[in-house]
C-alpha cells in the first residue's frame, strides 16, 4: 500500500485579469472569459521560477507532514519550464529542504503530467520498500507568446506530495493512457510553445482523460457516483467541466478542485493543485479520482481514499492562500515575465 503522507502548495500572489490582456490586443474580454471560463491568472514575481515555486511547495509539504526530510529517499520535479536545460531542479529542492545527500533525484518532462508521473514512481519505490518516503512535485512558470490564445491561461504555481506507506489518503490504484498525439510542442531553444488549437481538444485532451478515467473505473469496478470528488487537468475552466459531464460526474464533484478560473493553467501543477485543494476539505472516507493530462500525449489516473489521519492533519488552506493577491497591468506583467528589462 502507498499513501499521501503530506502535501504543500504555492501560487504566486501576482494576478492579471483576462480583460487586461484582452484590452491590449483589442479583443472582447467577455467572450474570452466565458469561452475559457477563466477570469484571471497567476503571474510569477521577477525572482520566481519553477525552482523557487517547487522549494516553497516542498517546504510546506514537509512542515505539514511533520516528517524528517532526511527520510525522503527520492525527489522528482515535473515541469516544462525547468530554469536550467542542463542542471536539475530536483537537487535544488533536495538541498533546500535538507534531504540530501542519501537520495535519488531527477527532473521529469511530459508537458502537464510530469508531476503525476513522479507520483507514480514514488508509489512504486515505496511499495517495493526501496525508500521510506518519496516526494513528487508538479510546478511550472508557463510560457505563452504575447498575443497567443495561451496567454490568457498560462500561469504559475505548483504542488508537492510526499508518498509513504501510511498517511492521510491511501492511493488505491493508478493507471495511465498514452499515445503519440502532437497537440502541443516546443523545440529546444524556442521561447514559446506551438499548439494545434482546436486539435488539442477531442483527439488530445478528451481522448486521453476519458480513456484513463474509464480504464481505472473498469479495473476497480467503480462508477462516477462512487466518488465524492473528481479532479481533472485544467487547461482552462471549460474542459474539466465538459469531461466530467461526459464521464457522468456532477458539477458538485469537481467544484472544490477547480482552480483554473481564478489562477489559470499551472501546467504540471494543475491537477496536483486541484488535488491539494480537495484534500483541504475532504473528510475521512472520502473517495477521490484524479486524472492528469500532458500534451504529446498521456493521462495518469489515481483512485484515492481519505483516511482518519486527515482529521489530525494541518490543512494547507489553499483557497485562503489564493486570496492574498495583487493585480498588475500588462506592462508590469511583461516586466515580471522578463520580456523586457
């Protein structure tokens, strides 16, 4: 058995409203907001990147789990915006939380599901008794070309999960669905990603998320009504709502984990932040299904049951944390993104 021992989350306090971005490009803000179901997004500070976000989330996870970081035997950081092309983010995190030197660490890339891929590896290492605890982080400072459709949603944030034998939530099973579907890409050296626009929907996001969810439920003999909460990757606010409906989930099952409308798409942090928000409010016995999605393309699905230990756990209060925000205009947003110095 493997379980979530603790979790930590971090989202930068700066925000920019969709209407401010639309104003600059002469677009209708109302139609964009309603079309995407996103109203504002998080913006990293000028001194924030995937490494600093990961460190902050990791420190919070260790603090709330109340474990000795020296007992963490593996750290994996999933992101598509690692600050170095050659230099791991994971070692920075390990040193910052004082988990070194007796551990394995690595950076993962698989678009927006690299963090959940790290969770799967931690689960395997824990269940095989190779390590006592493993930490998986999903974090990003998402890139988007000025004026591109992605600019309205590409955000910053991340979450860290500590996996062990026993904890606040048991991971009953996990399964993946993967194909070679090039819906989103960025070649080495290019500052911004390209994407297949509408192609990113049906043959990419919906195909993979739905198949992963169906495969997991078929394997476990469950149905949507068996779950108290459902978390799906959130490239915008509309996609997870639509996929939930297509699978047979109700709106109330996804509301607590749906953060994209108020922080945007945090890429590798998206589904993991959603899970963290759900754990903030879940009760003992609650059952959760989580399905991530990464372009290129694949989905990881998890079946999770909250344990009695959650009642003694000091919750993160992610939604309360998100209330601490400061709005910026487009010029400041571009400066924070270092588009000009």
